[in-house]
C-alpha cells in the first residue's frame, strides 16, 4: 500500500525530528568530561545501619552495624573526618533551639540517640551541650553501647560548624515544613558574606525553602517542589537543549533508577546543568531513605566515567577508590 504525499511528508518530519532529538541528547557526541565525581558526605562520617524494614519513626541508633570507626554523625569530628577522607561537601541537619540558635542534630526527638527526652526546641544550646548524643547506639540489640558516655558536648551549633570550617562546603537540611524556620535561617545567613553563601546549599520542606528563597533569592536551595518544577519542565523541553528557568542555580538529588530517563543522561545532561549553575547529586536506589553509594560495588552501578555528584554515607570507603582513579 502506497503512502499518500501527505503521509510521506509526515514520515519525513518524524524521522528528521527523531534524528535531531537523538543527536541533540546522546552522550556519544558530547565532549568528554574530565575530573573526578563531586562527593557529598551525608551527615559527615557516621555509623551506618540496616535499611531493612525502615519506617519514618525507626530509631536507627539501635540498629547500627558493628562500628568500624569512632565517629558520630552531625558532629564536628565526623565532618572533619569526612573532609579529610575526600568529601567535597558535607550534609548536616539543623533544628532551632529554645534560645533561637540552630543545633546540628538529625532526629525529631532526642530519646533515640541521647540520654534525655523531648525535642531540640525544648532546650537551649548550652543545655544541649550537656547531653550524651552517643547514649543510644547499639549494634547487638542492647547488649553493649559502644558510644555511651562519649557523646557529651558533641552536639554542635551551626555557628560552631561554620566557624570551624570557614571554607567548608555544606548542604544544610531543614528537617521541618515550618516556614518560620526558613525565615529564621534566612535572617541568620543574611549576615554572611556573599562568597561564604556561595559555598552553602539549603534543602528541606517546601514551605521553609520557599520562605528562605523569598528572603535570599540568590542562595542555592532545593525542595521537593523545586526538584519537581525543574525536572518536569526539563522532561518537557530538555530534548531541545533549552534549559528551563526552574533548573538554574539549584541542586538536584536524583535517584539512580530514574536518572537514565533524563534527556542527555549522563554527560550531556551534566554539562547542561553545569552551564546552568546547578549541582547534580545522584542517590542510590529510590532515594527514599537517603541510600548512598557506600561500597565499591555500589560505584559500579554508576555510568562509566561518571563525574557528577555522588551521595554517600561512607565517604571513608569510596573516596580513596575514586581519588586513586582520578
């Protein structure tokens, strides 16, 4: 059956468009990227734990693996160890204190890891210095507590972290969806010089991040809303090479299982985001529980020659391999 001239023209247009999309998005024709991956150490260097059966309120301190190092997450020693191991950026969690400061601590409540109850906001920063943040860690169902008594005074304030690492690059995590926390952080960060702000990124709930961005529009931020706005727009028009405004000067945390569906993945996509001032961090699995690339075997799942960002909970394990192969 012969095609009519109209259908012949349509077929030609479809073939030309398909060829354009392929050539404009294949990494085979993209300039080779150089350098090593950008390594993001989640909570510094801390104790890792089993993800099996994880829920939102699971106390992870009671399910740690047998300790292989002496560090506790979200502490200055753990951050120091992460940077020394090769981290380019350290992620930390912040919560407002009773006296209007920001404490660096992960959990909603204190009873999982520490020797006190309540929330961070129930205590002043000085009071938080007196608690033992290593109290609840156990790798053998409570038979032993290897960090008990060793975590007193280790919960830092955000002030202390930024003063201790004046040139450190950090990802600050607002753990709530309270817009007031975004405004409070904006007020705090507004006093920092521009070059220091350039080394900071903030992520968290949609409402605090929107409030923060309104106060400090030049700061790199990320939330589920900003991530969705960028990636949906990019999937709609990214095949053409056009970069949506929502994808500029932001940070993208992309689960590896979804990354291959992005136009130009990996190298052309990474080049486009570099040009837009956006940092791309790949997380393992679905990204639901901060899964990281924590073993040498995990790294084999990444595209060959990958030079984008990598989220890890064990910077001590993967950095030496990546730096050796640099």
